[in-house]
C-alpha cells in the first residue's frame, strides 16, 4: 500500500533517494507538521480503544437481552455491535500499524492501512444492513412474541452506551477516514438503540409487534447510506484519486500567476496518502532568467498557503516542455532541475 506508481519523467518516484542524471539537482525539505500528525493519531487511537471497550462490553448484554425478549431490533443491534467491535478493533490496529516507520519496501510507511480499514468497515456495514433487512422480512411473515419491558430497558442502556461511544469518536479527527468509519459504525448502533426503544414503547402500548422489524429496516437503510459514502471516499483514496476539493486547473493557473518566473505548470499528478496527507508532483517551465531556488521556495509557499499541500515533488525546467505531455525523455539540449520536497 505504501508505494506510489507515479514517477517523474526520468523514472524517479517521489519520496525515494536515487542516483540522478548529471543535469538534475535535488533539494529536500522536512516539515515539522509530521509531529502534529503523530500527536493527533495517538489521541484518536486512545479514543478508539475506549469506544471499543464500551461497544464490546455492551454487545454481550444486548445479545442476551435480545434472546430473552425475542426482539429482532435488539438482536439486530447486537449483531451490528458484533461487527462494530471487530471494525473498531481493525480501526484501532490500523493506527498502531500506521506508526511503523517507512522502509525500503514501503517508502511511505503504512498510513494507507487506515484507508483500507475504512473500506473494510464500509463493506461490513453493507453486509449488516443486508442481514437486518432479510431478517426483518422473515419476521414480518413469521412474527415472534416480544417482551416489551425487557426490550425497553436494554435498549435504553444501549442508547446511553452508544451516545457515549459516538461522542468519544466524534471528538476525534473526522477528516481521518479510519475515525470516520468507526464513528459511523457506532452511529449505526445508536440509531439501532433508538429504533429498539421506539419499537418497545409501541409494543407496550399497543401490542403491535410488526413495528420491531419495520423500524429495523429503517435503521438498515440509514446504515447503508452512510456505508456507501464511506466506501466511495475510501475507494477514491485507494485508487489514487485527486484530493477532494482540489481543482487541478485552478492550481496550474494560480501557481503560474502567483510565482514570478514561472511560464507554465504541467504534468500535474495529485493524490492522497490519506485524506489528511495530500501529495503532488508537477513540472514547472521557467523563464530563462528565473532564479530556480527562489521559484522553488515560492512554489512551496503557494502550495501550502493556497492548497494546504505540504508534500510535493517539483521538477523545474529551464525550457518549455517540447515533447507531448512531458512523459518521454527530455528534449535534446534541454536542461532541467528536479527538486523533491517531502
């Protein structure tokens, strides 16, 4: 997961240290913002572990209560909490793995494991929604007796536990897909508890048991909607999609206009290691009298201030690109300088 397929025209990948052609120079920069990522991830990791303990503990109580009360809403929520316990465990482990340092085989480290965990969580949410729906239809055609009082008490306790877990996770970084996936799982549990409470009250007042599977289907649809969004965002990152909200045409235009000496910005590739870690590579054609070092500095400043991109690989070219989209060898006699900024 850690490596990236995009290479510069000379075959070098961003973030690697290679030997270079004689006409290439390199400048490197290391940013202190990495410490902020580490601190934030440690904070989120603690939140996940606490939510995992709460969810796993109450899952057992709700499963036993669902069996005793004969409630599909409780059993469905307990089944959901079982997958949530596994999902939260996966999310927590993803943070542990992401702390491992980069290696020669995984030059970007293992941050992408968080995105993979989010994708897996989204898929399990879809499976849970499908199971709830199938079981609800079966219950509609084959009703079972439901003990409303037991159902109500357990659902009320479950609601308190799920609200606590959701607040713990919601206080973390919601731009992190791993945290977002975990929070969506707990939100699904919270909705399941609300549905179980409403169903229990209706059954106690009216004796109408179909409300139990009906509300279960409603919760399943809400879970499915959130899961689909999570899967889409995770898949976009894993497929090296352009960072959300980044307009590449605008980036080309603004960098060219804002930095003196830049004639053209082209061959742009932008992607995300995780949603909080956008990366970019591009070529910049310069005027013949441009100060390369000053242009590089200004480009970096503009990338951070205008687009919040702190990891970049920039190739400066002293002549305009003369062959296609600059994906072949440099034109004869052309001098270029490549700067990797990580």
